[in-house]
C-alpha cells in the first residue's frame, strides 16, 4: 500500500505552456522629405559659422544694393 506522500511524488507533472505574447511591431517610420523652407529653418535655428556666414553675406549685399 502506498502512502499519500509517495503518490504525490509519483504524480505526473503537467507542463503548462504560457501564452505567447505577441510583440506589437512598431510601424516603420518613413522620413518624409523636408521642404526647402523646413531645411532652411532647421539650419537657421541650429546656427553654425558656415550657414550664418551666408546669411551675413546676404544681409551685407542687401544693404549695399538698397543704399
């Protein structure tokens, strides 16, 4: 005769599979082409000597033509 503790040790173990979590795929971010105005605005805000030199040259030429 077997005891309850012996039966518990011999009881078949059922493996429970956890549900597979579906990974939500992020939509691919497609970089839209920026218009000339948007690129110019970004460069102006960012500054930098190369771009700001062009702006300075345009201002000087504008003043020279005006007067």
